[in-house]
C-alpha cells in the first residue's frame, strides 16, 4: 500500500466525521507533518503519513518532538487501521 492511499483514506474518514484534513505546505520548515486534522469539538492533531512499516526520517522526528514539547499532538500513521484507531479514540 502506498502513502497516498493511506492519506486519501484519512481525508475521507475525517470528512465523514465532519472534520477537515488540511494539507500542510510549510515554507522554510523542513520535516513538517503532512496534514493538520481538525475534528469537531476543537480537536486538532498534526499527522505525518507514511507507507506501511516506514518511520519518520530523523529531521521529521526532531520537528515532531519539538512540536510535542510545545504541547501539540503529532501522530505518525502508516496504515488504514491506525487511521481508524486515531479517529475512534477521538470520537
């Protein structure tokens, strides 16, 4: 399965729940997460999407950790099942 397949699934599932999965285009910030997921009740989570069994690259992981240290939730998702788990836990 490709990363874009998981990304499309995330978008559809978020929209089905009344939310938005905004594509991130961060100028001059290398390693930024792919999507900002905004769900009802003010839930906001940055999501980095990967192909199955792939991990964030070191520069991505560093930025993710920096964001987490600022109190921001950042997830790395590499499967449709992880999309479902994330959305079910925030429901």
